[in-house]
């Protein structure tokens, strides 16, 4: 899927204050940083950074990918969501 990147995390779809904070903690400050890291690797890093928390896939992995695609996380096609989820399975 093609991405449309406006570099500002704060203005990106699906990126609220909590997700932005978690991204900043792992060294991601812009959408370009997120694109370089990938949504999958960023999700894994966030989960590793916060082992005490349950990090919901839909609110984080899909939200991160949606931010890169400029889509609401729920508008990402189901098959693509499955591909993303398969990449994070332990």
C-alpha cells in the first residue's frame, strides 16, 4: 500500500498523546522515523519497552501502520491487518 507521509506525528491519523509518548521513548519523533523503523518493529519495541502493559494490536500496530498510510486503523484492509499481525506473532 502506498503511504502519504506528512512528517508530524502529532497531526498523523491514529496518533494520540499516549502513542506519541511511547514512540518518543523508542526514538521515533517523526513519521519519517516511523517509516524507517516500520510499524511492526516500532510495535515490537513499544511492547518490549512496556512488558508490564498489554499493548493492544488494534490500537498500536494498526494505528502505527494507519498513520503511515494516512488511514484510520479500522480502514486498513483485513488481509493487510492479518499480514501485519502475523509479523508480530511470537
